[in-house]
């Protein structure tokens, strides 16, 4: 398996570029492991909170895919900051077609 690239902008505006991401790593895991501001992952990746909410760059959204019903229900919790390209980072796992993915951490909301 090759290494994949992800660019993640934290809520503090700092841009993090990761060029050695393992296939199968979730965006939530990547953000937490590297201290990206705004990625909390309070539920540990169980799709039971929205503390890893990200906006996928428009040009990547089709490849990242739409949220399933459970993820969409969790995103409804943060409806005031939800965007058309919103995803939960715990539900986006890196795969070869996402090499170069760009996301921005969503601002915190009342969870």
C-alpha cells in the first residue's frame, strides 16, 4: 500500500499537509494524532458525535462520497454550521482515489 496525501486546515487557520497517510486511516484519526485544531473525536470514531466535522473541498466531495443516514443524522446536530460538503472525519477513510484530499475543519457548534 502506498502513502497518501491529505491537506487539512484546522479551525485556527493553520494548514497541515500530511504526505505519508496510510490507506484506511480516518480523517478523525489523522487530525487527532497530529493535533489539528478542532478535531476532537470525542466518541473515538463511532459516528456518535460531531466533533470531527470537516468540510471536504468541493472538487473532492464526489470522490469522498455522501454521508450515510447515520452520519447525516449526526451532522443534523450541527445544522447551524453544516455545509453541502460536510462530512464527519471519522467516516472518511483514506483510499487511493482520495490521494491529495483537501478538507477544512468546521467551526465548533453546540453539540
